[in-house]
């Protein structure tokens, strides 16, 4: 590990690094008790020295061990050894979706829809146990050797009404995929925020880029709250309109306008793959930009709304230094 010469934590022997983020690192390790390889997440020494983070880490690790689903990367164990906090999870030897886009370009839309459907199944299983992910993004979706999509990195997961609030200097989520309500108040989000993030992830897989770009995290977050959604047709001109409709409903700025549960979303994703009509085709919030970049309606965000967005983003941005890219598996 970067902070120590030790190569063992509990029953795990560290073999090589897999990735690192602002909160810690991930290693390929050998579980000597069960004779299997695992991905071992380890909090950095600096973060582990702050009790407010370690309490949260252990609570979230406990929640993650309760999730068992074919489309969720399972967590086996967690603990602390000589001041090092760790979490042992399944090692999935496959690429994540962001790495796949970088290496091979955008997904064919049917492949992306199939992946999103599998992830929705996993997130639905978590939601039924009262757990939401809060950091759904392409990096956190890995494809295993059987071609199955697996959602990973539940390091920001929340069990509704159970967890204590995050420390005020920590932001929850990744700006490129963050729902408007997560920007405004991360403690009020529910499963519909994950649906929004999955929609942004689907946009990235199909179009080869995140929906919104900006010169700063602040600018991107403001766009999630106040800007119209760019049309996927700008990047994939032959994309079927129903696919655009489903993305738009998944990413509706008002959570009440999104799919209200995963069953409805999964039904529309299945309909897309079967070339059947989708419920989202009847959704009309006039929120998507036309190909030339102008809004499909003439209304523009009001100055008052933009001021509210700016004020709402201030506490979120206070934690940028320890932000979001927690335990990224490349």
C-alpha cells in the first residue's frame, strides 16, 4: 500500500494495485481463508484517521454485504487491521463501460440498452432492500467474462433513514451523472436519482460522451439542474426516436416526471429491444435540445432559477477536494 510496507490485511494478501481514488486504493488480493481472488478496497491512512469517515465506511460496507444479485458485484467481508479499513469484494476480470467506450468507441444502442436493463435489475434488487447507490456511472458498471453487466462500488450507497449524514466536506456522486436533486441536497435522494444517473450513463454509452460538459464541476452541475438535455441524435443521427424518449424520461429534471420505479423502466427497455412502443413516447416535458442546439420550446431557464442553482451548488462544491471518484476500478 502507498502508506505502508505491509502486504497483508487480515486474511488477505495483497498482490497488485488495481486502481486508486481520492479516498483510497483497490488491490487484487488473495483470500487465504476461502482460496479465491478478491478486489480489496482500502481507505487511505489520512482518511482513515478521521472517525467520521470510518464510521460511514463500515456502515456502508455492512449494507453492501446484504446485497446478493447476479448484476451486483458482491461484497464478501470488511474490517480493520492495524488501522487500515478494508472491504473485500468479488474480483471481476473485465472492462468497465467507460474504459470500453474509450477503447472501442460508443456502444451499439441495443447493446447499451441490454446493459442498462441488467443494471436496472441490480439496482431494483438493492432498492427493494431500501438501498440506493448514489454513484451510478460507466466506471461502476463492469462486464464479466460471461458478458454480464455488474454494478459495483456501492461506496456511496445509502439505506434510507438509517445512515447518519455525510460529513459536510464530502460530496456525494459524480458531477457528470448527478441528478438535480442530488446537486441540491444529497440527503433527500431516492431510487429515482439512480434512475437519472443510469439515464446519463446510457447517454454516455450510446453517444460516447456524458450528457453535459463544462469547464468545471460547478458548471456541469448547474447544467444538470437548469439546462435542456442535448439530443442524442446530434451524436448518433440514426438513433431511433424511442431510445431518445426513454433517455429523456430517465433524465427528467423533476423526479416526479421520471420512471417512478424500476419495473416501469425495465418494461420500456425490454420494449426497445423488441421494437415495441414505449411508454416514454408519451412523455412530453419539452426538455431536449434540437440538433442545432436550440431548445425545442422557446422557454429559457429563469434568472431566479439559475441563482437558486448557484446557491445550491456551493455546499456541494465545498467537498470537491475529497470528491466522488472513490475507488474507481479501471
